[in-house]
């Protein structure tokens, strides 16, 4: 039995590097920080005051037992591969929260002893719990947490004798809420709309490639001026400079100021650094000469003497960088780098949070002299356990690194310019430009999500100011842009936008090649799970959509041509129509099986105006060994997998007309080449018209 002075977390569970403060069993707040080594995890606490006093001690004991013990292997044997002997501090907090919620319900019913929580109470409680609106996935976790109360009560030094929940012996399905389509699984996360991601990625890359030098130089100058202002003593010369400023005798219009929440504020630090006055002298001058009042009437900017080299549409993006802009611009620069890393690697948010400065060294040239690939070495955290099946909060280094394309390398290099070697790239203290606080770990998910929203607001304001209205980021119809959505969006674009409607289309194609090389280079996972599973889901959904469109076109009377026409019709007839994009966790495995059906999976290629009925041995796009999808960006004419409909032929003619129109506005040789390409597209359309047949004639 623990005593009132027993530590909440026993020393055996605290890692040597963990320096967080522990608590005592008898206290009403239990910090779980001694269990947390993941920099991206918040430092959770258990608050016991909400737990009814009559049941508090009975709930605290199994909670302490869970924090310091482990479930028996015999208990876990029939509970699936995801069951752990010890879970994470986050899971413990949610589990104990459910226990406290149950205790409050029992207390309201006059039950003050867990032993009185019998089978009847267990059968009543789920219906009460689901009244707040809980999806089936969440409900399954809730019932699992309540089962843990019974399990850890049995393991405690003084069991209360709470009854075994009936769902643990009868099965869980009858106790779950009605199916409503909600799910918390990773694949349920909606991809970002292409109209949103396109300009968002353009601005993120613009920040990293074009603006970074200006912003970092401005930040250094901002810090120099701030330090100078803080150290400037009061002098007669400083008083004279302020008097001249108040009287408007400096030769410059207005008083340096900035706006915050609609109010004009005196730029005290900038004035001190540029006039030689101390901050105390500025306060005195404000009282004597009304500096703030004049600043409100005649606000002036705070330009810093730093070069501006970045450009938008061949124009400098700033005449100067204002002193008050430096901090928010640094914040946005970090956000831009975060967006690039998350989207163009397919990392989970926690994996990106765990990146450190120096994680992506410059590679040695290959044996043939060609440049080597940049590899990112870091930790992963999801489902990491030790040999005893215990959750490992600190994660583990990945056996296979990520492959970084050029924009990702640039983003990491920018972060490394203000994060010292060995520190986390998203160190919370280093990225707290406004307050410069000492913060725990790295930027948390909620903070990262908010910074993305702030970045979008800045982008939309700047796009209007710069006259590039078409580069604004529209509202996503499926909700806020969050860090968890980039991973699936990458898979969505690789699967559905092979030619690319947004920047870096070629890199998407290269990603597909890397993603398909699953046994060697291992782009994003050590197994078929991870990004491969997400990609399989999106590719399968895209293939199902392509099959459905082909069925619809044929049903509308369109003819079909190409060496794989008959095979494509068979595939379209046997591929199920998938409505919606929310999919269960089991779909990834089904998707992989579906894609392995060589020769009967259909891939739309709008840039080539055809459908690819992919059969590996027929493909001229040189797919990797074992690849289940074509390299659509490398589509070759004359391929035995090509299929076209009348709609594709019309698209070819429309595109030929566009090219011919453009040819009239360019110099002779280039115009001639464009007209040649237009004639080539029309010839392909004519071939379709001459060889196309109806579905009835082909089957």
C-alpha cells in the first residue's frame, strides 16, 4: 500500500534524463511529467478534486497501481496486438479521467463504494455516457478504460471488488453507440482541398527560399536594437533628442509607433535604440511632451537598416522591414518550414516535432559521381514499446530514414540558422519570439495549428497588398488546416495529381517512386504501415473513382479505344463504387490487396488524357520492381496499358486549340514547336475516333 508520502511515480519508471518534479500520493494534484520524455507531449496532471470524496481514495489506489505497475500478460493475451502492459502518460490521464467521471455518476446515484458497482450499474452506465454524443471509436476506448479500472483494482494492494464489466466477457458491440460514421482513425482525416494547399505551399516555399535571408537579418537587427535600448543610459543628449522628436524638429515626419488591437502605441524600444535615449527618459518625455499623443496623431514606421532581397513577381516584397514586423515574420518563417516538412515528407506531427538540428546532413556523392540523397534521421513515437511491452515515451530512432527532397532540405537549413546544433528544430523556447520564455519541449500540436491559421491570415493580407489576389488561400470546406491533415493530403496528391495542379509536380512523381520502393529505401516506414498504408488508401479510392467515371461514360454512350480497352471495361465492371472518404482502419489492408490485382486497377492520368489499366509487364513508364501503380508523370505513348474515351479525345482537341492560340503570341521557332505539339494531340484524337468502339462491341 502506498502511504500519503509515497511518490506518485516510483523511481523505477523515471528515465535518468527526466528532471520533472514528482508529487506525493496524498496530494490532490498528481503531475505525470516524470513519465513524459516526448518533447511533443504536454506535461499532464491528474486533478483529484473533481472526484467525489467518498470514492476518491478507492479510485486513487488503482490509478497509482496503473502508474507504477503493469497488466498481466494473461490479461492482455486475448485483447489484440495494440494492448500494452504499460501505456503512455497521455493514455493514463484519459483513463483516470473516465474513472473519475464514472465515480461522479455513481456518487449521484448514492453509491459510495466501488464494490457496489455491480453488473447492473455497468449495464446502465454506457447509455448515460453516450448521451453527450460519442462516436463508436471513442466509445470503444472509453469502455476499454473502464475495463482497466476493474483490472488494476484486482492488481492493487487492497482491491475494492468492483465487478467485471459485462462487455469484457460478452463482447463490446452491444454496448457501443449506434454507428454514425464518425471515427478517430488516421485515415478518417480529410485531405486538404487542392485550392487551399496550392497557394499555401507556394507561400511556404516563398518564405523559405526567397524571404528567409531578409527575415533572419531583420530578426538579428531587432535583437541588436532591443539589447541596445535596454543598455542605453540616461544622458542629456538623449533628453534633447526626445524633445526634438516631440517638437517635430528631427526632419522626419511623425513619431515611431505601431498598432495593436486597433490602438496606436509608442515604439519605445525602437525610439530608445535610434535616439540614444534611455527607456526611462522616454517615459519622462511622454509625460512632459505628450509623445504618445503625437504618435497617435502622426504615427511613423520603424524601418530597420537591413537589406531586402526577396521578390514577388520581380518586385521587392518590402521597401524595408519594420522593427515591429521582425517577431511575427520569424514566427511565420518557422511555420512555413513546418508546413513544407510535414507535407513533403509525410511525417506524422510528432515525428516532425522530434527533428533536431543536424538531422539531415549533406550526403557524400555516389560512386558514379552523382549527388547522393539527403536523408533525415530522427525518432518516431507511435506504438514504440520496449522488450517488456511498456510504452516508451522518448520514442526510438527510426531504422530507416526519410528521404528529403530539395524544398525539405531548404526548410531544415533555415531552421538550423536559429536553432543550435543538437536542439529540436521546433524547440518551443527558440520559437517563442514574442515573449522569449523558457518553455518545455517543442511546439505542441495546438500551437502549431494556431500558427498555421495565423500564417494563412498573413498570407491573404499580403496577397491583396501585393496585388496577387489569385494566390490567396481560400477557406477549406472541410474545416481548419491542421498538422494532422498534411500526411493524408500528400498521399492524396501522389495518388490523384500525378501531373500536378500545384507546385512541385515532378517531386510528387519522385515521391511515388520512393514510396513504391518499399523493401530497400523505405521512404517513410519500416513496414507496409505508416505512409504506405495512407498512400494505398488514397490510391485505391482514386482507382475506384476512375472505374466509376469510366462506367458512367460508357453508360452515357461514349466509345473507348486503346490496347487495354477490353481489360479496362472488365476492371470497371468489377470495381466497387466507394462513396465518401472516411474509411475504417481496416481499409488500408484491403486497399493494398486491391492494388495488388495486377492488370485490373485503373489509374486516371488527366495530363496524358488517358486511363492506365496498369499491368506491370506492359508498362513503358519503367515502374519499380513490385510497384502496384504506374509512374504517371513518365507516361509513354504506345503503352499497352493505355485506354481513352470520347471525353479524353475531346480534351486532346481542346488542349490543342489552347496551344495553337498561344503559338500566335510567341517567337517563330517556339511557335512552330507549339503548333507541332497541337497537331500531335489532334492526331492522337483522330486515332481514337478511327479505332474507338462501343462497350457492347468490346465485350
